[in-house]
C-alpha cells in the first residue's frame, strides 16, 4: 500500500507540474496565435528627434499623444510655446514581446518635447514682396513701410493702405491694397488689423479729376511669425530698402521707330549697358527689328504703385 501511495503522490505531483507548465506555454502561445491570425504590424516604435519614446500596439494613438504633450507644455507657460521637433514611426509585426505602457510613452514624449522648446523667439510680422522679405517688429512698422512706398506716388495723400485678412491661411496673414483715404472701416481678423473699403458717392465726386485709382504693382503679403531678435529689421532700414530705386532687368519689345539710343532713352539707361546685357547685340550698329526683345535695366523700387488718372481737356 505504501508503494502505491508513493506512486500516486508522484503522479499527482507530476500532474500539477504539467498543468503549470501547460498554462505557462498557453500564456506564451495564445498571444502569438492571435497575432498570427491578425496579420499586419502590431508593434510601433515612436522616434522623436531621433530619440526612442517607446513602443505601442495602436498607431492611431500617436498623434493624440503628441498633441496632449504639446497642450501640457503650453499650459505651463503664459507665452507662445514653440517646439522644434519631428517624429517618425517604425512599424513591424512581432509574435512575442510586450509594448510599453501608454502612460510611460506619453511621459517620454512630453520629456523629449520639453527638451526641444525653442527659446528667445519674439513676435514679428514678415512682409513679402515678390522675392523680397523683411521682418518687422509691429503692425505699426508694417503700416509705416507700406505708407512710405505709397507716398512716393501719392503726394496729396489721397489714398490709404488697407490690410485685408486672409482667412484661408492657417497662420495669421493678410494682403495689402490701396483705397481712397478715409474710406476704410477698422476691424480685426485673426490677429491681423484689417481695413474694409466703404467709399461713398460723395467721395467719388471729389476724385473726378486726377488720380482716380491706385494700387500696389506687386503682391504684398504680411504673415504673423516668431523669429530671433536679430532677424528683425528696423523700420527705417526697411523703408530705405523697399523705396530706393534699384536696377532691375526687364524685357523691352522693339516698336517702329526704335533704335538702340531711343530704347536706352526710353528706359533711362545707356546703349553700352544694353549691349552688355544682350549677347545678340554686338555693338551700337547692330540691326534691330520690330518685335525683337531687348533686355534693359530700369531703376525700380522693391514696391511700386500703378495709377489710373483721369485728364479732361477742351476740344477746339
């Protein structure tokens, strides 16, 4: 009996050990089987500025996790928080292994972003005129710059500068136009000061003679931005850069009666400069024909104005 009892005791012990071993194997195999039956990536490693923030199983959480970390950083400061970062995601399929806890990954993302907060930036306004760009400290400086460009052509102060908000842009942005003085209604749209035209019939009668319309010849864009202090240009320097005449190339089409000296006179340049800029014109005796295109330099500011004038005269 004692022998039988010993065998039963050993068999029971082996059964218990086998049960625990089977349970352990099932715990390992079942997740792997589940992953095999659900093909696709199930392990996503988040990299922010080259630093590993952790791995999660659901890629759809990543954008929300980064957004929450940015909101947390923004709530810790009264100023605008700018963060220099980029992130990537490495996806793969794994049969074994565990992902990190979501709260741990969120904390890692917050820590990495906090280490990349940009400091020393200040609010500014970037004025773009074709390829020319300048950063100014305030909207008052922007108005002063545009008004100085206008005043060269509007000596009687008949027109004023309007800033029209661009609601389609993600950033605070505006474009600039000109309208008759005292015809604007001040407003604010998205942080950019705006003027809306509301000219009346009485004002129309005042401008029947002389300049009846005026606008900037180039497209002017103003965007609210944040830059380093040394990137901001003093307004007087910006006015000088924008209003001072510079030699710019343009194409002149030859018309009847033209010769090189006439073309030079029309465009306030010299025959020598025209020859230097045109390889197909070897000297001052070169033959040109109506319709030919000649490169000439003309003195123009960065921002110029086009005018429409009405002139009356008495017929004999």
